[in-house]
């Protein structure tokens, strides 16, 4: 894995389409059909490719278009299962996905210049989580991913605090219900938006530099002209689920979605 966390990016060509089989889908704004856990999506082809991949949004599979396994799919397919499809993928894929997501956050925290005092602790926790991803099927299935997350969370929160320490007047919106909120041109520098519900919020022109957006729901939020160039813990999935435009500034390593106007 390089400094940009390439090993934590999905490589669908090296995966047995686990995200199309293992999770359950519920008919909603994100999915046009119900799909029970463990049953292959009807759009899945025999070669593990999606038959409607180029047309997911138009067909109502928005949830598929924004899903990110953080590289867990290829890890399970090629390493844990040794390149051979197995029903046991259903046991290990959810665990591996949680562990890979946690590794992504730890990697992001470690690269923050302000996290220098935490670097040794972050490296130790990262090593333990990475070791958990390298076990056999039985070993991975037995991993308590929640316990790993509980051990890492204080460090991640401390990394966020250190990064935002120099921002005056920063706001605390942790877990806030900001669905559809009018936040256009709002100064949200250094704000804590961890777990905030920003579904459909108007964030046009908002300044979100150094804002902690860990787990924030940005589905259909309008980020046109917003500055997220140094936003903390912004995932590609969050970007893909939002709306934006040419003026939206994203952190290094985040791709501008094709559906943005």
C-alpha cells in the first residue's frame, strides 16, 4: 500500500463481485429492488461484472454507484479465499470491509501534519488492524471489528482535534440533524460534522476547510462552489453521493464524480 492508500481502493476486476451478492438491498431511493443478503443481484453477470454498471444512476441503483468497499473485496477474493469463490465470503466480507474502512481512516489520520505526536500510537493500532485482515477465513470471521474500531476511535478523534485546534469559533454539529439545511456560503471551517445528517443540505459556497466530516451523510447535498480542499476524513463515497460542480474544491486523492454538472 502506498502513501495514497491504493490498497484501500476497490479493484472490482480482482473481486468476485461480493458487494453484489453479500449485502441486502431494500427498495428505496437508493435501490429500485429488494435483494436479500447472500443472493446475487439480477444484474450480475457470470464473469462477476455488473451488466448495468454504465447506467446505474439512470436505473435507480444510486446505492451501488456510491458504494465503496475500501479494497475489502479484492482482499477477500484474492487473499482470504485464495482466488477461489466460496460461500464463506458472506462471513468474512462484512468483517473485512469494516477493517479496511478503519484502515482508511487511520491512514488519513497519520498523514495529517498535526498528528505527529500520535504517529507511534496510530502506527501500532494500524498494525494490529492490518494483521487482522491477513488471517485465514476462520480467523477473519472471528475478528471483532467493533473492538478494533473502539480502540482506534479515541486516536482518530484526537487527530481531528489537533488538526482543527487553530481554527477560531469552530462549531460542534456532531450528529446534528441538518437535513435540507440552508448552509449556503456558511463558514464551517474546523466544524465537527461527525455523523451529521446533511442529506439534501444546501452547502453551495460553504467553507468546509478542516471540517471533520467523518460519517456525515452528504447524500444529494449541494456542494457547488464549496471548499472541501482540506476537509478531514472525507471519503470518495461521500463525494459520489453529493452534488457538485466545477467550483467545488476537493481534497487531494478524491475524484470529481462524472455525474457532477
